[in-house]
């Protein structure tokens, strides 16, 4: 381990990592006791101009570190011995490289991790910064478990980091061409391949030297991803991202991330958010969107209307996000359906009570009845009015001649029902001083009048007539009982007087 420089305000606790161009030390800040990682470059700036260039480029990295997927850089400085350094966030959890040695990552976790890292690379490109050293060893894990990109190569100091990542470098960079944004896209695809396969893209057994590995990168076709759970779309994206010709690769890191998002949707995984500073550079046609049918065509709307109650209506309308449809008014959705008027048969009619006649007994058919009208034919209504039947009435006095409005079709009685008693009339005449009595006519008894057949009545009328007859019988029985009791009392009184 190279002896760390004297760092004002920092206490060096140990070495974290030693790379080709820099060493990373674990230090503790004396002011607050916070642990930080200090990256000390082995090459010192050549002169004061190079030192100022380093500080300028480091200031851009400090601004970029506000990205959630970039290791936070607190500040850049030059040590007293002339070496440049960066004071960064200390990521205490195992990084991706350590996890690969422990067993590898799943497809879902790899997609999530590389989409976040691609957002960090895209943000760096927009800030004018190239990473130049994309590799699994530079994908760290924060204390909260999120991936964070580190290992940015500061071009004004050294290019040792890029040399360390030669197994994931683009063919044109290995051929001597300057790096460009699509060179970092190759590094993203090669790193994704390693996270899924668990090995280097062109060195599966890890035994090839740098020259052999470089030759394979320059000439050998892209290897097949040895994962049966990876969809074909993911294989195609990796082949395009690791293409030999930069023009065949995705145009930007954001485009590569959007392609990975489409794979997540194909696998029904939650879509990882792409964090990019500013607006997304990918064209709208590259995004996966859910398009609804326009609401201008009524046949495309889905409407469920409950009739006839307006308060039960349920309306679901699919709207177009590009051309919103105004909220439907009640008169456009509510269907007011009036019920048909109630049929006559459903109404209850109250028939007023009629005044009973003076010369007739109680007529139950004259009571106030609740009559339900028939459903269809009013002429079929049930009438509770019965024709008067004099022969059914109980007469306690002499017979009266038949009424003039007696029902037709019934034969008139031949004579009175009461027998004529000449003795009684003769006694009356003698009482009034009439001495010469009229000749006594013979006693005549009238034949019984023919009884008309009963008129069919409804159930209610028959019940009423039966009750009336029962009342009349009870009245007669009560009257007879009273007469018997009166006669018995009179006889007892007479016997008692005579005794």
C-alpha cells in the first residue's frame, strides 16, 4: 500500500481499494466523525495549469454527484505532496462485483440496477462528462441499498481507470479512437452482460490475458447470454449495445435504459424510474404508452346506465388523454322513465253507504264495501247491490201488496198469504154497532207463490245474505222466547191469585 498523503482534517483508517490509477482510503473526518472515502490519484498534476484543469473537472463531478445513482463527491483538492484527491461518500455495503462472486443477480434486479446506472451515465453525458471506465467494480451500493456509480476517470490526471476496465471497453476505444457517448453505451451493455452471466463477455473462464481478450473484443461475435430466464428481447438489446460498429448501438444511455424498461414491462415487472437531469432525450415514439380510444366517437365509449332510477346509474367513459372530454351533464346520461299510469284494477274504490228504506229490514248489501275493480273489463265488476226479495223478509204485520218495482219475470201471488177470519171481523162490526153482517164468504187459502230461482251472487253478497238471515232467525227466536216467558209468568200469577 502506498503511503497516504497528509490530509488536513482527516484521519486515515485503512485502504479500501487499490486500482491502476488511484488508491481509495477509508478516512474519518475530525470535525464530525463521519466516515468518508478519499480517492488519491497516483499521478500528480504536471503544473499549476493542470491542477486548475483538474479542479474544474472535479467541480463538474461534484455537481453531477447530486444524482441519486452517483456516488456523492463532497469536494476535490490537491494534497500537500501535489497529488490530486477526491473526498467521496463511503459506500459500506458490498458492491456489485462482490455480489457476483457470491452468486450473481437475478434478471429483475439486474434490469433495475442498470436502468438507474444508465440514468446516471445519461446525466453525465449531458453535463459533458464521459465515464470511460464502466465496469461492475465501479457500481457500488449505498448504505440504503441503492446502486451508485463511481470510478469516473478524470482525463486531466490519468487514464488508468480506463485501462483497468479494458474487459468492458468498446472496440473503438481499444483500437485507439477517442471515447464518445456510444462508447459508454457499450460499457453499459457489457456490464449488464456480466451481471447476468456472472463472467466477462469475452473471457468466460477468466484465463485470457489482455492481448487475447482485446483480440476477441475486436473480432469475435457477441457471445450468447447463458440465461434461460432472460427473454429474447433482452438478448437482442445486449447484441445491439455491444455491436462492433458504434452506429448500430443505441444512440444514448437513455435509449438503452428505455429498452430495458420495455423488457421489464414484457416480464410484468414494476417499471424502474429513469432519473435523468433535464428532459428525457429519447423520442416520444420510443416510450411505451397506453393509448385509449378517443372519446369523440360515441361508439367507443363504455357506458353502463341503470334504468329507470337516476340515482343508481353508473357511467364509465374512456377518455383520450390528448383530447379530454368535458364531464357529462346529467341530461346526457340520466334516463328518466315514467311509470305507466296505474290500471283501474289497482285502485281501491270506496262506495258510499246508502240510506236504508223505512219499510225494509237491514240490507247488508247497502254497506260501504272496498271494491277492487277488475283488471281489464269494467263491465265485469262485482256488484254488491242485490235485488229486493220480499218473500225472504220476516213480516210481523199483515201482508202488503207487491211493490210496483218488483223484478220482472216473477209471478205475482194469487192471494194474500194471511187467511181471512170472518169471526174476528164480525166481532169488530158488532163493536161498532153494525148489526147486519155481510154474508160470510168461504175461507180461501192462497196457493204458495212460485219461488224464483236464486240469483247467483258473488261470494261477498252470499256471505252478507247469510248473515242477514241468521240475524232474522235470532230475532224471531228471541221474540218467541220472550212470549213464552211472558205467558209463563202470567200463568204463575193467576195460579197464585186463585190459590
